[in-house]
């Protein structure tokens, strides 16, 4: 049997798994493809869940990567509402929650991540949410209305996007952050301060440097968050947005190497030649930075879906991409290229007061990362500079009167 005839089983029908199935067919894979999905609906985009979709500006159909008919038309055996519970690599077989065992020639693990839940009193009260799935977003939306107050534990991008969406729906939002600033894990101080001030001006409240002790409630529904100093922050609902953890247990139990996720190479291969892993569940190489990391983003999931599909059908491996990501809050479009690893200096281009600027992270005279707010040329050219490892003149880069084209010439 050639690789093109192989039965490919994909665990996880999310952005990565759904894309891999479609790419395999696009690249001429003729063998059986089975796509196992825990959720009841076909693969969909998660980014709108905290943004347009939560605000009611996008319908459920627009979330889907492909319409349901696509899978039957492409002879992809899509099994929704079904979980893979065990992987037996020696038998090349996966056991499903239905009790069925499916054999594979090639397995792609694309099980993504799940939100971290706080192990505190009151975590099971009604109105306490996390956000990963369309069902989660539906439940949060039902709790957002004028006069309602949402407490958001964790000032990361998802929390801030939900705060902006809550305000758009007329609800109140208060962000509770353990660190002294929001976005502490992911953004530089200048950007953190800019987003804090932008949200404050739109009515979002912040409690920074606070520790959440427990959630309090009445009749099984949350009514507030108790902080470690004893204060109660009243609320009608809570979003816990404190990060996510890879769904890699099935791989760990099967003896595949895992770190923060399943360890893969630049073809999305594990050490087992029959097993690939893609998307948020992986611990993947970042060739531009000579290290392993997962940016937990759609572009990374798409890149790895392509790497796996190419390897399976025998196409050359695609060139490594610069990681990138985005966030939409109010009228702000933040675009991020690269990762600020090893940067020794931060350079501001433009004026945050005008809500149009970029923060460049430099290592010597090379750009490692750029965070661009309403500044697409800075994002695009910054991404190109990272890809080419081209040195820049920091004085020119910091001067917005010099075009990015000239800076990169
Ligand atoms: P997922 O899309 O999570 O898919 C994994 C699927 O596998 C899930 O359906 C899960 O239920 C299923 N599964 C898990 N275990 C099993 C099992 N044992 N058997 C069968 N199925 C299983 N990224 C950006 O780049 N930009 C953004 O603006 C952005 N915004 C986001 C906003 C929100 C609210 C969220 C939640 C994420 C956002 N992301 C964003 C991240 C992005 O959505 C993820 O990086 C991307 O979805 C990763 O794709 P994936 O296929 O690896 O994982």
C-alpha cells in the first residue's frame, strides 16, 4: 500500500484536524480518512467566539471551516460527538468512547487544548464559565445583557476580548488579574498599559495584583468573587480565562514523548513513524528562534496541518513560517508577528495616544517580534524582517515619518 492509499485517522475535529482532512484530499490522498470529533458540530473557527460571534455579529454557519456536506462529498468519514479514549500503537488502533476500535495506517493527533479551571471553592457554581467551544460561548452570551456584570479572572487576550464584547452588549465587565499588569505573560508593558487605558475609557474595571480566593453564590448560582484580602467583587457571571493545557493524555499514555504537549518535528511527526500531531496539542519547533514552543494560534495549527498532509502524500515539506496572531478589541486590530524571545530592547514606533503604533522587539539590530496596533504595514514588514533576519537601523525604525518600505529597503 502506498501512503496515498493509507487509512488516515484524525483525532480531534478542530481547526488543525479539519484542515488536515481537507488538505489531504486537496493533495490527492485516495485512502480512507476518518475524522473523530468530540464536539457535536463540524470543525469551526474559535477566534470569533470571543469577538464578532459573542457580540452577535456572526452566525453559527459563518464559524464553520466547511459546511457539513463537504465531509461526505470528499469521502471523509466525519464522526462527531465521539472521543478517542485509548491509543494502542502496537496494534495501530484507537478505541473510541462508543466502544468501537478503529485501525489506522497513519494517525494524526489534533486534540487541541482545554481551559484551565481554578481549583477553588465555588468553581462549580452556575454562571462560572470557561471559553473554548461554541457551546461555552453560547452559555456566556446568555449571561451577557445590559445591567449584568461579568467578572473576568485573567487579563489575557481572550479575557480582554470578552470584556470588549461584554461592553458592546451593554454589560459591565471587571477584570481580575493576579499580576500587576494585564497581558503580563504575552505583551510588553507599553502594550499592557495601552490596552488597560483603552478598556478603562470604555467602562471596564480592573483589579490588578489581586488573588482570587473563592467564588461565592446563592441558590447554586454565582454572585461574586471573594479576593484574598476578603473583599467581594459582586457579579452575575464569571469567565475564568487563565490559560489552557494540551489534551495530550492519549499520547502520553501510549508512550509518545510529551513536554508541554506532544513533541513533534518540522513535518509534524512524532518519534513513531505512523503518528503525527498538529495544532495546539503539540510542542513544536520554532525554527526562527531555535527552540520548541507552541504559539497556540490558528496560523500555527494551519501550518502544521500542511506539514502533516505534505509528509503523508509525499510532497516536499513547506518552508517554516513566522508565527503570527491577532486580537480584535473595540476598533483596535492588534497583529503580532514573531515571538519576543531573547530580545534585548524594545522600540516604539508611532503614538499610542493615536491608537496607531507598533512595538518592535529587537535582538541587536534584528527584529524578533512586532506588536502592531492598527498598523498593518508595520505588521507585514516586521514579519518579513523576522523571516529574512534582515538587520534594521533602529533610528529609522523608530521614526514614523520614514515609511516601513524605506526602513526595510
Ligand atoms: P482545537 O481547535 O481546540 O480543536 C481540537 C478539537 O479536538 C476540539 O474540538 C476538541 O473537542 C477535540 N478533542 C479533544 N480531545 C479529543 C479526543 N480525545 N477525541 C476526539 N476529539 C477530541 N488564535 C489566533 O490565531 N487568533 C485569535 O484571535 C484567536 N482567538 C481565540 C479565541 C478563543 C475564544 C479561543 C478559544 C481560541 C483562540 N485562538 C486564536 C486559538 C485558536 O483557536 C487555536 O490555536 C486553534 O483552534 C487550535 O486548533 P486545534 O485544532 O489545535 O485545536
